[in-house]
């Protein structure tokens, strides 16, 4: 079945099983491998993308559910001013250690700043609670979000 959607501002059509997770459509059908597979069970946040502006777990989102939606992935994150500020803050504060979870971290941070430009610590904790980091970069992530918020 052909599923139409917009990914990072570009209209795409994917001929696939509508039950296939968005994560694997991005990685396998669209060759966009920035979105990572961590747990595959909605528990780690590594696969976070935006669906119509809201953060979503791509491993838990069937492609058929998001037909007609606008998807933003890490490859498109820097298209917005907030995304550029986040990218600059992540580099300046040397946030990643192994880096595997960071695409998901950045997409959750970007969704937060898009909705709440000046987040409190509690806002940051609530928005980022679902994104796990085995290297425990949480302190630098919070600092980078604050820097990006200005
Ligand atoms: Fe989707 Fe872990 S891979 S939440």
C-alpha cells in the first residue's frame, strides 16, 4: 500500500505494509538512519521524531497511522532557529559521550523549546524523562537546553 507523508518538508510516498513502524520506514525505505533503534518497545526514546510537531516514538508508530502527517527527524532538526541553537549548544557543551541516544535527545529537546521557549528545570525534566542515556549525559543535556533557550 502506498503511504504518503511529508518528511522534513519533502513529500514522500512509500509502498509498504501500513503496520511497519515509522522507525524502519525511515531507516530502510527512506535511507534516513539518523533516527536510532534502541529498545524497540517505546521505553528509551532513541527513536524520537516529531509527528505534526509533537514528539513521538517512531518504533511504536505504524506508518499507516501517520499517513498525511508531517514528520521531522534529526536530519531536519537544524532547519529551524531553535534546532540550530540546540545543535550549537550540543557542540559547545560537548554533550554526547557514545552519542547513540543523542538524536532522540535532541528531538525531545527541540519539541520542548518549540512549545516552551523558556523552560524551567521541571519543564526540562518532564520533557526529557522518556529519553534514556547509558552514558548519563543528563547534566550536560540540561545545561545545553538552557543555553539553547537563551
Ligand atoms: Fe523506540 Fe526505544 S527504540 S523507544
